[in-house]
C-alpha cells in the first residue's frame, strides 16, 4: 500500500447543531440511475480534483451536490475501509459542516434524487456503511453535543 497526503475520498457530514429539540443531519439519496451505489442514503461524498486540498474538495463537493456553502467547517478524522468494488483499502477524510436547516438545498439531479434533514438516530439507521455510522457518532458526540475544539476549525 502506498500512502499519500491525499485521501481517496472526502465526506462532509452536514448538521444543524442548533435545531431544537434535536440537532438535524442532512442525508442525500443517490439516484436510482447512479452507476455506483444506486438508491443508498449518504452524506456528501466525492473525490478530490488534482490540485485540491481535502478541505477545498469538501467545500466544492458540498456546493456541487447540495448547492450549500458553509462558514463553519471542521476537520473530523480519516477513516479506512475496504472498497467492495475494487477490493482495495481506501481512505476518507471526514468533515463536519454547520448549516442552518432552512438553507436551500439544490441537489445535483444526475447524482441524487432526494434529501432529508433527520435526527442522529435516523441518520444512523439509514447510512449503509459501519465506518460512516462510526464517524457520525463521533461527530454527534464531539462536534454537536459538546463544543467542537477550535483546533479542528478549518473555515469560519
């Protein structure tokens, strides 16, 4: 395995941490016509372009897939997983974006067919991959229920 300073993927977990009575998470449903993983619920995900940093790719993918920009982006962690399509070990740089749930969501119709703002519990049920649920739980505990450290802040 060759390690590089760039992850294979980025993921942005978009949350409205101030929604009452519970914080809400944005999940998006892949189009049934998508070549890869059709019909699954997920967070914003994507690959980096050649000269992008991981945070730049995260912000670009958020804009492309949902039309959302954010002023508050935190670096969360990196997860490793076995890519079931290639059988290779892959990495994902994960971010948490704070967004007001009333922000307009404009999905990329070629990639996604639906979105919902859901509770942590509902998001945990709908995400397919265990590593995504683990990251969601970490975000919920360390970036939503408790104040996130400014050391993780990338953009404010």
